[in-house]
């Protein structure tokens, strides 16, 4: 299940966005789904998502878009790896891949 970037953008600034993100994460976990947040651009957004129990994230914080021709080089050099550490999800009742 994905959390739309429009809600991720307001994390920490807009209480309604934070409540919506928390609700989507809880709903996804209740349904046994992995939850992915879209459009993560800042460390603060990532920290909030981690605190809320989000399983995965994607966005400019991790990597900028690149041409398809660059894909092989990116994968071989591991440039796509995030500049931060995602917490372990071991022991959770929902799947995290």
C-alpha cells in the first residue's frame, strides 16, 4: 500500500496530513500489507515515517531520477543506496520486504 506524496509533504507541519499518514500505515498493517511512502525528500519526513512504523520509502532523499541508459552503472556502483539507514522490521506482525 502506498502513502501519497501529497500527505508525506505535510508530515511534521500539518497535523491532518500526519494523522492521515498514520491511519494509512495502520490500515495497511491491519490488512497485512507492506506500506511504502512516496515522495520522501527530507530526513525529517523519513524520521516521522519511521516513528509511525512505515515499512519502506521512496523519493529524492534516496535518489534522483536518471535516464534508463544509466541504470546498469547505477546498480553496479550501488549509487542508488540511501544515504540513511532504515530500521529493521524484524518482529513485526505484518510483512516487510
